């Protein structure tokens, strides 16, 4: 199938993007890597009248260490994130998750900003952004604002981004000593969207787990921070004991409401989420140098 006709505009700067937004409102849509947008257009599931290509806007590109944070431009390709030494050193959770995003060909074109802005419920990058406490930067003709990733995701493909805003950057705080992450996902084939996954980050000091963030994807309409389950895991101090793991599973059953779809029922997905949580916590504690058998 071919897309409905649209006008193509190659923007050389953000001002040109804002101009298109002003002229066409909701009818203008940003084109980044096109790895999600083009299939949707080809299937005629969406029909914007104007596509604004942002691929030439250099200021949206790059990975930089800036004080206590890593700043990644929205137009940075998945592959660049995967190969970045800065990301490997300071955001190991992101480095661990990125190989699960699609295949090499898609990662060569797809962008971090595209993934964060699209908000696919099964996508890895939004969940990592929430787990890592990232801040997303949005710019419009009226100026710039920042939104915490955990507030950005509102519903199924619904975000805090207004139609006249471009996502320009994600800022990830660099965690101090004692913080560790772990990533687990189940997908039918390597590179497929996750059926269920979890991104975890927490602090371990003297064997005691705190500040745990557990973020689930492929479950609800958007990346889901499970606060009560994290508290249940922390309460035991040693989340790998059978008692703590049972409490954690109960808390997750209360807190998480996975959507049934062609990949599985609610019960199957919940079971997967519980199992993956156990694995993620074991990995996190092992990285912290703790024993993993209670
Ligand atoms: C075969 C295949 C497998 C895939 N598997 C996975 C997977 O396992 N996990 C995963 O997470 N993704 C997967 N993807 C999607 C891929 O990661 C995309 O690259 C990503 O979702 C969108 O990035 P993009 O740069 O291609 O965005 P585009 O397709 O260009 O745009 C996507 C949407 O975001 C908007 N947008 C893009 N950039 C911005 C911006 N800076 N500001 C505002 N709005 C913006 C666009 O207007 C559009 O609505 C897969 C894609 C394919 C084709």
C-alpha cells in the first residue's frame, strides 16, 4: 500500500519546524528516523498533510557529558547510543537495553527521540528513561520546557508533548556509587518488540537495597513505574529470599494491570513480569557484589 499524499518539508533548523506547526497545526508531523512513522503511513493508519523532516538539524544530534548528566540529542540514532562509550560508562542500563531495540538496520536509522516521543507501550527506551529518572526537553516557538520522563507518559501513545513541540533532548542524571541497573525482557524473537519487560535501577549499600525503581513495558498502555512493588522488594532488604519474592509477586499482582493482547492473557503477562522482576533483582544484586541466594 502507498501512503496518502503528503507535502514533504526538509527543515534546516528548528525555526522551520515551528513555522510548519504554525501553518498546519496538527496536520504537520515530524519525520525522524521514519522507522515507525513510514510503516504507519504506508498502511494508511495515519494521514498527516505535511511531513517535516528534522534529519538535517545538527543541534538535535549527539551525546554529551554535561556536569552530572548525560545529554542525548533526540536525533541520535539507536546505533550511536549503543556504541557510545559515554553511555556504556555512565548509563549501563541504557547500553544493556539497546540491543533489544529492533535489528541493526532499524537501529541505524531509528532515533532515541523518535522512540521516546512515539511512546509505544512495548518500547524499551521510554521504560529506561523512567527508570533512570531522565528529563525530557521540549521546545516550541514559545520556548523550552522540561518534563520528567515519569510524567511524560500518559496513556497509549499519549504523552505530555503538545502538537507544536519538538522533543529535542533527553537528560539522564549520572548516578553516584552504589547504584546498579538491570534489564530483562521477553520477546518472541531477538529484536521484536517486547511481550513483557522490566527496567530496574536501585541502590545497594552494605547489602541493603533502596531507591529501587521498577518500570514495566509491554504491560500497560505506557511505561509503568511500580512503586509499591519496589517498596515490597526493599522491605526485605534481600529481595531474593523466597519470602520477599512472594511478597513482591503479590505486590505486583495488585499494582500491575497488563493488557491482554495477541501475545498473551493478563495472567500470562503478569506471570512473566513477576519472573522477570526476580531475574532483574538477582542481576542487580549480583552487580552490587551481594550474594544472590537467600
Ligand atoms: C521491524 C521493526 C522492529 C522494531 N522493533 C522495535 C523494538 O523492539 N523496540 C522499540 O522500541 N522499537 C522498535 N521499532 C521502532 C524503532 O525503534 C523506531 O526507530 C522508533 O520507534 C521511532 O524512531 P524513529 O526515529 O524512526 O521515529 P519516526 O518513525 O520518524 O517517528 C515516530 C513518531 O515520533 C514522532 N517524532 C519523532 N521524533 C520526534 C521528535 N524529536 N519530537 C517530536 N516528535 C517526534 C514522529 O512525528 C512520529 O509520530 C521497530 C521498528 C521496526 C521497523
